[in-house]
C-alpha cells in the first residue's frame, strides 16, 4: 500500500482534508477528528524522508511511536476517513483504549467492522462484516456449530494482517462486551473467520471455545483441529499432547486438517 515509501523532503505535519471514498460501501466511513491543539507543537517529521508527509497513516505511526497520542490519533482518524484498513483498525484501538481521545468502545466496534469490510473489499472478496449481528444487538447464546462463509484459497494467500486483526478484535469485542452486549455466539463467528485466515491467537481461542462449548456445541475433535493448526504455526501449548491422538484425526479425505 506504499506505507513506507521514502521521500527526499522534510515537512511539518500538516492538517489533512477529507477525500471522498471512491466506491459505495456497506458501512459509512468515519469523519476525521478536528486537529488537536498539540498539532503545531509536535516534533517535526524526520528530515531523512523516512515518513511520507502526504501519508496520514505513516505520520500517525510515527507520532504514536513518539507517544504523541493525540496527534497520532488525529492522523489515524484521517487515514480511517480515507478508508485505509490499517487506519480504521488503529483508530478503533485508539477509541477502545482512549489513546489521545475520548474512550468510546461502541464507536471502536463500528470502526473494526468497517476495517474488516474495507480490507476485504480491497481484496475483491464479498464479505459482510456486520453479520450475523448488528452493533448494539447481541447474538443468542444457544449452542450449535456455526457455519460462517469459508474463505477461498486465494483469500487465504493474500489476506493481510490488517484484515485478520480487525476480525479477531471484533471477536474479542463481543467476547468481552467492549462496546456491544456480550455474545459468545457472535464472538465465535468472528473468531472462526480469523482462524480460517490463519490467525494463531484466533485458532487457539477457537480451540478453547470448542473444548468448553462456548458459543458452539462442545466438540473435542474440532478443538483438536484448531489447536493443531495453531501449534503448526509455532504456538506453544502446555499439556496438549492429546490433540495429536489418532482418534482426533479428521476423516480420511477431509482437507480441514493437514499434516
């Protein structure tokens, strides 16, 4: 996405104008925050061109690392308003935790939904980030195996951290009740998508969900499947040798678990 292109000129951090989104979307883009008073007091951007002064996301990351959180969050909000998935994600995290702005967990959930939607739109893969529950609503707590749409092989190959992080954090929002009513079922729905996209933390969490029957019907074989996937990616789990027992192997010809 050209986030780290080098430029040869130095620049003071500028306030940005909002560019209109290039295509319609399911969820509206946020409005950027007003420029903070500290903007003009912020340290200048590095003269070596390592931060592009025309890229609000690069500027935001720079000031976030300097702990200038109000300035960083302003630029994250500008990047989010322009529809950048990473900007949306970081603006959501800022809102959730109150980094340089008023804490607003409900808005953070909306931003995470938009981040997921925008990331997938960029990949030209249909996905409704607001399903199955609408922000402010809650899913039922009944059991049953959820069947979210399985991502294609192409999506598995090109899905980026910005997408998996947004979906994983949506799952955690519904699990913890951050900005939405707690819903184990909805949390597990999003966790399944993140796990299918290869997120190790999501795979471990999903394994625990199936092991305990949280939001899904208890299924030790499914738990083993997700724990195996996580361990293959380097997750260190204690006293989990049982997941490799042959009785938890998938049926022959089932591609959901590969050695």
